[in-house]
C-alpha cells in the first residue's frame, strides 16, 4: 500500500501500487472519476498486515508529457478560479469559490462553491463557459464539504481529519459529546465547518467500552493501595481517579485493578 496527494500538504489517498515500487516524491497515475490524474507519492509502497482489499490500483508512473499536462491543468485551474471570482462579482451573486477541478480529457472545469441559499447561476455558467472555452459545471457544497476541500487546522492543533484521512461523513450527535463528558459549548465541540466535530463519532466507541467496564462515579472500590471512591475517569489512559479512604488523596489507578480481581484480569488477558 502507498499514499499519494494531488496538492502539497493535501488530503492523502491510499492505493495499491501493484507491481510498481514508487518512492516518496515520485509522480504516479491515480485513477479518478474523470480519468487518470498525476499524483505525488507521500508514503512509499510497503507491505501491511491489514486487509486493504478494494483500494484503487495505480495505473503507472507519470511520464514527462503527463507531468507537463498536469502543470497546464494547474494553470488552467488557477485561471478559472480568478475568472469565476470576477464574474461572480459582476453578476452580484452571494457565492464563495471553494475549489476548482479541471479535466483536460473532456475540457471540463468543475467549480465548487458555497452560498447561504440556492443560487440561480445559469447566466454565470454561460459567461464562464465562454471565458474558459470549455464545459463548466458548478457544484454547491455543504459546510462540511467546504472544510474538507479547503483544509485547515483543528482545535487539537492538527490538520482537519476530513481533509486528510476521513472518506465519508457519518452522523454526529450531541449525545456523543455528553457520553465523552465534554462541555456542551458549541465553541468547544464544533469543528472548522461549524458542525459537531467528526472525531466525536469515531472516538465514541472507546468511551462506550470504557463505560461498560469502569465503576461509576461515587462507587466504592478496592484498589491495590486500599479502599476508595471513584471520583474521575480518564478514558485515553484507561485509568480511574480514586479518592483514597485512608487519607483523602486522589490517586489514578489502572482500570483493571479496580474493576475486577487481578487474577481474573490476568486470566482474561492471557486467554
């Protein structure tokens, strides 16, 4: 398996290299809906133990001519972005350009935009087609799709999940934030798109599993250091915070040491 990207620091796309052995920095042909596209390898081909069936297969190494075509396509997209913004101002439409794709094989430009409501852009399409000398398609994006296309940095300090590795958007609910004991402040649980953070969804099963095994807050438990009361949970480290009955000191304890006997845990772990 290897990973490629179409833009510098853009989203990663995984692929089956087949018989190819591309190195980091090599340019390869990646299959897309609009035909083969030149992409740059950011993760060299290597064997993995997980099942990666269903990944698209690379179509070959990019030739010099294909690299030249890719450069012309980038220039075409840059020109289309500037032209579309200019024409949007002339038509006085409440639209914001989020991204541009260009297919040289079909001479088609696809322009992605956001708007607060539905927009009648028929006149704009006609002017764009004349300006760009080819077919033009406009697609309105949702807030999540815009963040995915534009990219950015999340509140965690890392690049947005949707613009790097997430493939599909799954439903996210406030219930998931409650289960993870997060403050129900929209500023704290919303992503760059203004919607609930996607990480609430794929981290939620960890908290569900922990809740099934861990003693509840306020429950009296026995630990290797003595009896105490559960006053906190730490899901990432799989520990619970215990207020010791002897001296009132708060002490983090491994989940296994307070949920069941050590012997039972060891026997389950070795089975």
